[in-house]
C-alpha cells in the first residue's frame, strides 16, 4: 500500500495513539493535519505536557490523560506505543470489540517504498545499525535511519524514494506484533533481557524472530554463528542465511581469520580489511563490524569499509571516552543495561578498570557477571536497586579473591571516590549492567548525567 492510500483509508475512522512522547508526536500531528479523528492517550498528567497539550487540542486532537488514559478505548485503529504489551486488558478488550491494533513501525513496513534493512539483538544493535547506515551513505545512498535510533519515519514516508534505503534498529517490543520482515535482517546475538516486560525468555526470543520469519526467498538474514540461539535460528531462515563469526570460518558470510576480516560466498573468499583497521575497542565491536559487513556485502566497497572503520569513533553512551584527567581515562557505557553488555565493555580493555554499576532490576540473572568482574575490575562502585545482586554475583563467584566493593549513593559520590583512588593509566567506566529507570528516563539521560559529573571534576 502506498503512503497516501493508507492515510486515505483512515478517513472517517477514529484513531487512538497511545503515548505522546517524542516518537509519536509526528504521527499525531500528521493524522490531525489530514483531518483524521485522533485521540492522543498518555499516562502523564496535562501539566507534564506543558503547552503541547493545548497545541494538540488546537489541531483537533482529543486528549485522554492521567491514570484512566485507557478508559473507553474503542477507536477503530489503535497505535500501540512499543513499550506497552499488546495483551494489556484494555487493548485486548478493544481488539475483541473490533479495533485494529497496530504501531508506527508496523505501518511503516506496509507503506515504505524503499528497501528496508533492520537490526535487532540483545547487544550491539545501535552500533551495528549506525555502521550499516554510515557505510551505505559512504557509497552515496540516501539513508533513512529510524526505529530505536534516528527519528520516527512514518510521518516522513511521503518524501522517501524507491532508490533510498531505510535502516532500522528494532527492539523486541517493536517486533512483538510485526507481520512483516525487512529485506535484509540482522540479529547480532541473543541473551536473557527485558524479562521485566516479557513473560519469559521464550517470548523474548519469539519476538526477535519476527525480524526474519516473514521474509521471502529473495531476502537475506544475517545471524551470529558464535551465539547458540542465533546459530539455530539460521536453520529456519526463509531466505538466504548469512553467518558471521569471530571464532570460526563460515561457508556464507563474514569471519575473522589470522587478524583479517574475510567475506565468503559460493566458495569464493576475499579479505575485506584487517582487524587492526577497527578503531573501536573491544572484541564485541569486531562482531558488530562482521555483522554489518555481512549485511552490506555487495553494496559497499571494501575500500570504503576499511576507510570508515579507521575513522569511526563510536556512538554516544557506548564505551564513549568522556575525558582524560591526570592520565586517567573516563568512559561512559550507559547503554550497558544488561550483564552481557557490561561483560563486553569490561573485556574491551586490557587493564583492570574501576567499574561503576547498578540500576533497576529487569528480573534477569547476574551470575555470569560476577566472574568477569573479578577478572577485569580493580574497584567496584555500586548504586541503585541491583547493587545487592551484583555484589552477590561477584562475592559468590569461584574466582572471588576479595575485590573491594563500595556502595555509593549516586554518581557524584562514585566519581569522587574513583577520582581519589585512580592513578595515571587507570580506566574508570560507567557500565551499569542494569536499566536506568530507577533514577533516569532512559540510558541517554543517565549517560549525560554521568558525563556532567565527570566533566565537572577538577
């Protein structure tokens, strides 16, 4: 369906948009401008929206705000915010009465006129997505970056050309109800995550699999051969399955051998670039490049890939160097909202680091984190709701040898202690292994707060 046809199909219907956050505002404004009967629903009270509430009403929107924001949910079409489960009672009841439940991303897949390349996984999504988008841009492609990064794309679909490329980062929440898959899909890895929202790990995996289960024979799916879950998923690919591996050679895909990144297909292989061309620290970033190269193979020259890798310094909040103070390097890895992500961050450094960790509990196990912390950390500073379980994972690990652990109230106290204890050549890193929702709206706000604290150090 073309974008204009979809908008025309909403004429005469009532539409609910759940969530008036930044990601949904372009959609609400677009529908209102087209004369669609829109109800914008949000748990926030009116005062939290400021002048924007009055602006929406001036555009003709009806507002349902506060605790009862889902009361009377009976619109013909309901746009679900990604963070809301599709089976909450109010949504389920509306669907049973005949409402159509969808989302901004689901509709974008229906109306997007250009090829879609999408990335999901437990770790590495944003960096891999960014690498892919920038590599395509380096070859002169017009790239529309969206999903979990970039900005909402549905409202801009009218300006997207068939020869462009949409590059998306997709979360499990966005994928839960997807009925379409991208032309090129990438799964970086899978490990237990977001179990505070998903019923169990099986549901989380099932959501992620929607990125490739609706593909056709002409499509491509890229899987991590070093991850047991994604390696098995490759066997169920609907189209061409490509693998990437840092540890072993693969028949169709990209792998690391003797310090060189090699692409192979139909028995033919070539060296794309050297491992040392990658400026980003850590083996997990080697995997991100392997995944990205497997996805854009044939669309971007090897020369462009190597040149980009030598210059790309990374994405904000992902092992981001904040400053060097008296020979001590301070890093912001606020994106690390799971143990596996923090483990990857710790392994990126050859020396033992001073680690600041802790946040909201997502209901996942921290057992795997303890041994790695004991091997890679010289001082552990903990705050937030998960401080206790992280401490327990460290102290109960077989390799625990008395690592010093200090509980702190906030990042100011953590930074002050780290500043006092660090010596020239040390690394201090915020890598929480937990979500930010105990004290911050998201990992970006958390990372910016930490950077402000570090930059204020004298």
